[in-house]
């Protein structure tokens, strides 16, 4: 009974989060003056504080013991990080070569941003646990991906988007991201021995806080873009293109991570980690990082659209896949 109730609660959180993001886009579409930079509610200033608090809590929630438990599986970790930061961008480059001329430049850059983001933490670990995979290895991979992303993602974005006409100072961009994301993460982790008991008492509220901050970031980003003419220039076909692109990104990566895992003769527990950590992209880190990287760019609403849609798609598809893995594990035990 308890597990059924937990699944229902998790489903409610996901559904509420999706409704919140849809509501943020709708509100920004009809009243952009409320949430845009320097607007009536000054949402941009509130989200700066929220980003710092969000990563402080992420750092406090990181268990050093769980990282040590999964540290020995170096081939698995190498595969996941290569998928996240090499295979994904190469897949984007191939798709850009084939169909890049048929979609808007801003959306194409949005898919590049999706391709160079870190893996998720919470949902990768949750899906791995549901599928009966190696949870400690998932924790290590997801955390390592997040820490690497603080440096790799801004570097790749600066390199590619500077060549596409945007202006980025690589050193300043990486420093800004490290200061706003990595610094509070490290402070939170270092204070874990002191504030660990307090965090345990409020842990059930932290996911609500995470999602609230992300919804506010979506609201602010779309408000700026709508005020600059997002829908008048692109219209609803943009959503269709972004959704099709998310599908084209997710399913080949799910197939690739599973095929390579079996080629390397991973056991099922490690295959599960490779599939879920190697194919996922983070909205929780992606939205704050987008604010830091693209905050002055009017097309930010288009740039974040692929990760918004990819996030919802990966949750649904990976939940179905996790249950299939779990059922297979149960049959093997019997």
C-alpha cells in the first residue's frame, strides 16, 4: 500500500509540475509585462536568489558514502559521460547537417543547448531505483555529470554560439556559472554534517521548491521572449518542430546506450544506469544555467523550449522503460 501511495504522489508532482510550466508559458504569452526582466513583479531578481538556494540544497542532499559505493565501475562512468558530452553533441551535429536548414536558427541552437547539458540527478536515480539498477553508480554518474557541466556546458555553448553570431566571454561565462551553481553546491555539501538533520526534516519539501524555481525561470524566459515577439515571429509550428526534435533526440539515445552496454557485456544493473543516466538531460540545472548564459538574449524562450519538452518526454518514456526492467528483474529472481 505504501509503494502505491508513493507512486501516486510522484505522479501528482510530475503532473502538477507540467501544469505549472504550461501555466507559466500561458501567463507569459498573455501578460509578458508581469514576468519580463525589469517587469512589474521583478521575477528575474527573485529567481537569482532561488537558483542559489536550489543548488545549496542539492549540495546538502549529496551523500559522500553513496559516491564511494559506486566509484569502482569506471567503464560504466566513462560510457555515461561520453554519451552526455560527446555522443549527444555529435548526434546534434549530424542532425543539424541533415535538417538544420529547415528549422529556425534559434531552435537549432536550443537543441544544441539540450545536447550539451548534464544528465539529471533526481530522476535518473529515481528511475534507476525503480528499474532495480545500481543506485550508487547512478548517484555518482549524475553528480559527476552535473559538476562537469558547470565547466563543459558553458565552454561548448561559448564555442558554438559565438561562431553563430552571439557574443560570449568564455572565462567570464564559466566563472559566472561556477559562482552561481557550483559555489552554493559545494557550500551545501560542506555544511551537510552540521545541517544534515535539518535537511532531513525538510527534504520532502525540497522537490516542491526545485519545481517552483524552475517554473519561475520558465515564466521569466518566456515573458522576455514574448515581449520581443516570440509568437508573432514563429507561431505554434515552433512547438511541433520542438516536440518532433525531442523525440528524435531521446529514442536513438535510449537505443544507443542500451546497445553499447550490451556490447560491453554490462550486467543488467549497470545497463540500467547507462540507459537512464546516459540518455537524460537536466531541466533542474538547465534552466538556471540558461538564465546565466542567455539572460540578455531575447530568443531565450526558443532556446529553452527543447529542454522543456525533452524533460517531460524523458520522464514518461523512462518511467515505462523502468517498469519493464523491474518486471524483467522480478522474473529472473523467480
